[in-house]
């Protein structure tokens, strides 16, 4: 037996919890494991020390004796000097199965029969919706390819009148023990592929699978207010489970298509509305679309392009509750096109009149060019 301090071997404090001790053992054992350090005697010795330390510190009685008397207390309890690799209770096999079972596919020391009943896989279906459908809610019919339980064999995979038999290779465990050097690991049984049972006379309808591919139609109710990324869960509409296990679920993933007029941001809607130069300068009234109707929007005089107007309560009611969002209208001043000669002449006269008091009539333009002028002056 190693005379090193067991707490130092595992790198834990003396008041470490059982969980911390186990985590430390896992980390150190993986570091010095012989499979990771072939032909490394130092690593093998360190691995034995780690195993000795864990065997003592994971046992309450042995740990208490060690804490009180040190190694002498452990020797008095019959540990011996073989480093814990014996086949008795509390030996290496027990510790290895407990800590490394998840790595090598074991189900705890001693194996035990595995459950053949398994839940079916979940499925996902992407549903495209228009903005109107997403906001108001609707009901859709979808077609989903999935695996369903075979009606002929009732999901057993065996021909009617027969049944699956326990696998003779693994004894129904689904795994077989493989010897690798001085320790053994469990692997999936090659005869039953982990099922624990074999079907000698398979069902002719599903060819022994117990499930069949089938396309089914489902009606999906879309609640009002859903948005892209939302999921609707249909319990039990996924793939059928194996050996009579429960079916998985179907998750309908919502994708809202782009709209020709509105842009959505959560519960709010945005839209751009063109206005004439005259309405922007003198003010006026616009008819603005909403998802339900049309509303009148007053445009004040001297409105600049890009100005936002908020129409409260004309947005979307969130699917998870809360106040209805707003509609934000961005006005864009439209430049007139296809002007006649007379119209062009009038605009030039208007421009001449504007030039006389440019700072008063176009403060943004005047300020911008003043800034540009100052910029170039500073450069020189």
C-alpha cells in the first residue's frame, strides 16, 4: 500500500464532500489510466495510488479510520498491500463500474437487464405563415412522414402468435463484457444490437422492426401572435416507440414570411409611407394601412423625410400575453418625376425664391454645407 496521503493523491481537502472526492478520482484516474499511458510504469503506479485513495475515502468506515489513525488504521482494518485490485467487495471492479460506467456503456456494477421499451424520437416540422395568419391565428393541416407502430404485430416485431426471445449471447442485458488487459468493459451485444431480445420469426409486415413508415395528416391550431422561432408542441405525434414504448412529440417550428408592407419587430409593426413634397411642406392628411383597416394620419407642416409617427395599439398582441404593440409609420418624401416644362419652370422660380433665404427655409442643408466648408478650411 502506498504511504502517500490519500487526500494529496486525489488533490482534495480533508473536508471534501463525497461528490468532490468522486469527481477528483474520475479526473485523476482518467489522467493516469493505463490505456492512455501504455508502457508507462510511473502512470500505472500513480493509477494504483489513485484507486487506493478512492477506495478508502469513498467508504465512510475506512475514511473515518484513516482520518483518525492514518495508514495504520487502514492496515488494521485488513486492507493488505495489494492496492485494492482484488475481486472482493470494494475492489477495483466496483469502483471502475461505478465511476466509468457512463464512459464504457455499463449500467452499474453487475449489469442487470436493460429495459427494451424505448420512447420514440421527437420530430420537427417547419411551418411557413403569412404575417396575417401569425397575428390573427389560424388552423393548418400538415402532412408528416413518421414511424408508427405496426398494426399487424402490435409493435413487437414478431410474427403474430410468436414472441421475441431473450438473446442467448448477452442473456437479455443487451451488452457483453470484453476483457482488455487487467480490466474489462461492456460493449453492445453484436447479436441483438443492444436490444436484449432477438426475433426469430419476424413480422412480415414490418420485417421485424415493430414500426412502419407512414405519412399522417394532422390539424395544428396556431395561436394568435406567434412569431418566427416559436414552437408548438403536439404531444405523442412524433415517432412511435420501440417495443411498445411511448411515442415522441412533434414540434411545429413557426416561420413568418416577409410582408410586402409591414416589418415586424416583436409586438410592434413598421411601415414606410411616401408623401408628396407639398404635403411634407404644407401639411396634410394620409390614409395609412393597418392589419385590420385603414386610419387617417395627420401630417404637420414642415415634416422631414424619415419622421416616425406612432399609432398606439395598432400593432400585435403577444402570444404570451401583454399589451398590444404599436404601428410606427415612417414617412418618406417622394421626389416628383416626369415633370412638364411648365412644372420645371415653376420649380426653378421656387428655387430662386428659396436661395434668397436659404438659411431660413433649409436649415439642415445650410448647416451641412457650413460644416463641410469648415472641414476643408481646417484641413488647410
